[in-house]
DNA sequence: GTTAGCACTCTATGACGCTGAGTGCTAACG
DNA sequence: CGTTAGCACTCAGCGTCATAGAGTGCTAAC
C-alpha cells in the first residue's frame, strides 16, 4: 500500500480541518466539508490506510483522526499551498518599518511584534550575531577619574559599549594610545579570529606602559564577554495561552520556563539552523522535550549575503504552516533589506 | 461587639493556617492545631463574630473561613510577627553581592533573582529613577563619518549611551565644543529642571555654529527620550504558576499580560509608593483590577538618603507576609548599600 | 461564658446510564 | 474490484444521583 492522489486529498482535508478546529476529524466531516465525491465509508478506508502508513493517528477508538508529526511533515513538504500576503498586510508591514530605522533594537522588536501579531503565535528573533562581524573600531573614552567607557563598533554597524574602571593616573592620552594599538591589531578581525597569541602580542606591546597594562587586559576581557551578548527577542509570548493545547498549566509552565532561559532557547535555535530559505521544524525534530508539541518556522536574515541572525515563530504543531511560512518569508526579506540599509548607512 | 485578645488569636490562627494550606480553615482544625484551650464550638462563635466584623469570610455555607482583605490588613498591621533571616540565608544573600559589583544591571538582576528564589513569588525591581539624578557629564564621541555616540553620566553614576547621526562635516572638535556647552548649561540639573527656556538658550548659543545646530537639538531630544528608560526587572515570573490560586488559565493570562506591559506595571508601582520602610499593598489597595487577588510588598532603595528606585515582591494575597516583608527589608538594605558603594566609587 | 450534641447545608466524589460521534466490518451494488 | 449502505460496537463526555465528609449554627446543659 502506498500514497496515492486520493489519500493525499484526504490527508490534506484532515490537516486543514484540524488546524482550524483543533478537534479530531471524522470521516463524515470530511465528506461533508470537502468535496471529494466519495462517501464517508470510502474515506474511512483511506483513513485506515493513512493511519497504517503513519500519517495520522487516533486519540482513542471512537474519535476522529489527528495528523501525526509525520503527517505534518508530509503536508509541509508536499501538500501545502503557500499563501500570499494580502495588500493590506503588506502595507501594514511596510508601515512598521517606516519609523525608527536608526536603532537596531527597535527594528528587531518591531519585527517581533508584527510577527507575533500576524501569526498569533510567539515570535523569536536572535539579534545579529557578533561572531560573524569583525571589529571596525574601538574607542576608549575617559568619563571621570577612575571610569572609562569602551565602545566597540563592528563592521556590521553593531555597537557595544561597556563601562570599565581604570587606574587614577590614566588620562585620555593613554587611552587613545591603547585604542590605537587595539585598532591596529584587531581591526578587521572577528571575535573568533582573536587568538591567544594575538592577545599576548598586544600584551607585550602594552608592557612598555606598565601602569596601563592591566587596563588593556581588562578591555579585551570585556570585549570577549560582550561577545556573548547577542540577545533573543521574544514577542507575543502570551499568545500561546490562547491555544487550546495549552489549557493545561503544566504544559504552559514547561514551555514558558524554556522561553525564560535564554541559553536553552539560543541552543534550540542554533541546533536548528534553517540555512537558506524558510525551514520548518516539527515537534521532536527539535531536540528539546519541552517543545515536542510545538513547531517552529524559521529563517535567517542576511546582510551582504551573510546570515547574521535568525527569526522564527513558535507555536503548537497544529499551526497554519502555509500562512506562517509566508509571513516569516516576507518578514525575513524585509528585515534583511532594512538591516542592510542601516549597515550601509554606517559603513 | 469588638476585637478582643481571643478573637485576635483565632484570626491569627486562621490566617496562619490558610497561608500554608490555601484551604478554608474550620473550627476543628484550629482547635486541633493551635492550642487556644477552647473547644471548636467556642471557636465557631468567635469566627461568627469575626465574620460579622469583616475580617474573614466563607466561600460557601459548609466550608471553613478564609481571611478577607481586611483580615490580611489587620494581620499585617497588628498580629504578624516578623521573621528573621537565618544565618544561612544572610550568607547566601551576601555571596550574591560579592561578584559583579561594577554593573548596575547585574546588581539589579541578581537582587531580583535572589528575591524571587527566597520568596517563591515574583520579584519586581525598578532600576534607578533617572529623574532624581542630575547630569554630571555629557560626552559626544565621533565614531565614523556620520555617526556619533552620546554618553550621559548622571550624578548617581547611572550611565546612558545612544547613537546619533551627524552631518558629514562635523568633526570631533565640533562635538567637543557642543559637549562643553551642554556640560556648562546642564551640569547639575535634573531632567525635570530642564525647561524649554534653557533649551532655547542653548539653541541660541549654538546658532553661532549654524551647521551643527540641528545636531544639538538632536542630542537634547535623545537625552529626553533616554529619560524614560528606567526599566523594570522581573524575576521569577513563573513562580506564580505554582500557586494554587493560579491554576486557572484566565487568571494567569490577565496577570501575565499586566506584567508584560511595562507601562502599566510602572504605573502600578508609582501609584503605591512605599515611602520609608517596607509597605504592603493588599488586593484592591492597588488600583488595577488584574491584581485584586494579589498583594505586593515593596520598599524604596536609597542612595545618599534619596530614594532612587523601588523593589518589591508580587504574590497572591495569601502570601507569607511575615517572611516576605523580612526578605524585602533585608534585600532593600543590602541593595542600598551596594548601590551607594558603586556610586561613591564613581563620583 | 463554654461546650456537647445534633440537625442541617453544601461540596466533592464516584457510580451509573445515556447520547452521539466515530469506527470497522460485511455484504451488496455497479 | 472499487465503492458504499448498513449495522454493531466502542468510548469520551455529560448529566443525574446518591453518598461521604467537612463544616456550620443552634440549643440546651454544664
């Protein structure tokens, strides 16, 4: 026994129905709502086959069928028809990008909000990965007697600043000198490329100025810790509470506590890199137990052809993939363009 | 009929019991568990009185009694015995402050985490209010051709930075000049004190240098918007899901969505300023509908005798006030000391 | 004033049976 | 030989009902 056209039709009908109703769907319902031109009995036979093939399952004997994870996968890969965003929605998105184009954070959070509003699920956005960008410039600014600020500009335009303490006898001239050395040594390098050898080299160069040696190390260390600062933005977390599959407090708790732990979430995202285009990860295709009943639709956004971050939507496996994929696709494109514009302006 | 010693004992027993069990407590339970030396019947009589006085209520005829909001209030004001933190806990808190004393954000989030872990409720911390602090120094640093960074240092040591775009022909010398003017005019003033007149004054002074006029305005505006940047840190949000009163998804949703909206939360906090010492706000003593079944224990933390922020714990009205109050009190003291140390080091 | 006793109330729980949705099988049909 | 009508069967969900248990309020006795 193998998949044929009518089985596909039936599977499509089951999934379509289940996505909207969240109820197991029976043979009668399909016969009534979808015009397959056959009787419920025939559909029952097909369903029996589909179950044997593993595409659908039965919660209990006298219930209808629901799609299995494999069913969703088949649907996403072969059956689904992509939807197109309406003009109205396209306009709404474009409006969302008109203001506040000068702050990375604003763009990210705007995108996330729109994404969650349009899909009614939870939006997940990783801010631009700093590992992929290289140092462009490092500035050290003395603010008061013992306090200075490190400002690191990356080639992507990303910018990070941090406070450091400095010895009392350090003045701005010293700091400028240090910046110069750092710029010369580190300019154009990515964080990954900064090896211990290089640090030692800087160290020795600095050692001519004994009293600011410690400081230089401090700066590097700060820089390295800043490295891990790529944040994850979440939008519409509470949307999942509207989904019937999350009427159970325990499930809510496990999922929310996953979302609360940024490390885990980052891990999850990094382990399901979408590569090019939009990727769909269904249930246990993601490693973590907590999202076994969830799916993610994700895509990378790019600057200069380089993927610099990931954007995605997290919802129950029973989500409207066709719609969500279209939205993610469109938003990714827009986000890439917007980021590109911002970075171009800065370089 | 009026409150007397035995009624107090009974009320205390009811509240104590209800706090731990979350179940209505009956006369038998009290007679058994708390040694009042009287029979259940007598306690029933007292309970009847207490109900008439409004301190307790009955969910339904054949159930025990639960404290009313007024009952909790009476308990907090007159009956409760403050608990003391054990040496073990004091040590844990002190450890928490040992590292990372150089970043305000770290201190805040550390405090919040400890607070929520120790109380098992949700911790709410407002970062230092910037309105209360005055400008100490403003720096403008040119980063690239069209891009500069504004760094604002407040007298509290708080620090804010923001990116701005500048015209191409502006160089660091121009920026230094602007910083100087701004420092001269704004130094020592709080945000509140910056009036339109002052801005106009600066404006006119700047007008000598036509081409950087726009820039100056930009800087001020950025500064003003930075103003509203006092964030609210939340710790242990999911703890409330462990409370039996939040087994209902709808309640969870309303409360969480309140917490998600920073403006509302800020409003809530600002409307219940604790003043000196630790304040307790029970149920509808706070204005918002969403927290009618919650209480907050809050206190201000200080630098130089000035309250600069608020720290609090949010939980169901049925919380262990004695314990929570002690924890908040201790944490506030510690936070104040730590902040003071940080700011002293910076001034 | 306190307490034992008792009737009363009301929730929670579990058993029971019914209903309706849905299936799987079989036999008849084209 | 695929399709379908018919039918017996299964099972979750729901309402009903009776029971148990916790707790009260009242009364009368101490």
